C-alpha cells in the first residue's frame, strides 16, 4: 500500500504542477451522434449503481451516454476546471477530509472523470477509509479497461479509445504517470497520436532522460459507431 500511495502522490504532483498549463480541447474531433441512441438516463442510472457499490457495469456505455448529457458540456467549462483546481489545493494543504468532500461533490457533475476518481482514491487512502478507496480503485479499473478495450474480444491494434483530450490526459496521468502534450496531436488515416512526456521528478533518472517523450495512439469514442 505504501508503494501505491507513493506513486499516487507523484502522479498527484503531475496534476498539481501541470494539468492547468496545457490547453485541453473543449471539443472532440469526432462528435458523438444519435446513431446508436441509448435509453434516456443510462449514464445517471449507471452512476447510481456505482454509488451503491454495484461496480460490474458497462463502463463504455456509461461514458458514451455521458457525452449526450448537459453535464458533459458543463464539465468542459472553466468553472468545472476551477473546482478541480480547488480540490488539488486541499491536497497541497494535506486536508484530505475536505479533498474527499469536494471530490464527491464534483464527481456528481462528471462520474467518468478519471483524475477525480484517482484523487478521491488517494485522499481516502490517506484517511485510511478502506471501503471508499477500494470502491474508487475498482471504478478506476473499470474505466481504464473500457478505455483500453480490454476483454476477450480485444483487438490487436495498439491504441486506446477516449471521449476527448480531457479523458486522454487523465488516462496518461494515471497509467503512465506522465503528462499529455495535446498540442502535438496528429491524425494519420483513422488513428490519432500525441506526445506524452515524463514529469520533472523522473527526468533525473537514466531511464527517463530529460526531454525524452513517447507517443500514445488513440481514437475517439464516436469512431466506434
């Protein structure tokens, strides 16, 4: 657990130090349409199930339906990002109780937010609230599995499928402990690529020399219609 929390704290530093320096795009490069129309309220029903501890849900359907809600548009607003920044400030002050309280409230606005689930997991862990941090860790695993496309029918293509650059940034932070440079996004046929680079605390290590980066390849969820 100590090693997990140590890595968590380093990733939290990424969020604190750079998440607001990169201009995250407020629109997807392939807008979701109503072609695969889902029942009204699918996203909100999934959220209620997760809050009740029923974590075995279809996370891809949940993410797809979220984009059709008013909450999704509001999650792209500066006001939403300001609330998230306020939560990170609670971590800097080591007020983990207020961190969890504020994270819970903001998750009500976007329950697909990987960064928020990660922050809640971290702060709940610091408070030794095992039921809470275990629940959020399982939700994180479900979201990551959905983004990676893990499962018996997983394709061999080396790319992930995301809603937008905000979700991609969260994926890169949680999985790689790195930051996304969304100014480098390029499209080659039907696959996008973007540079991810190691944070400052790893750049002194030989395996992560300064200025060394790697590329991540991805599609947008809308392209799977």
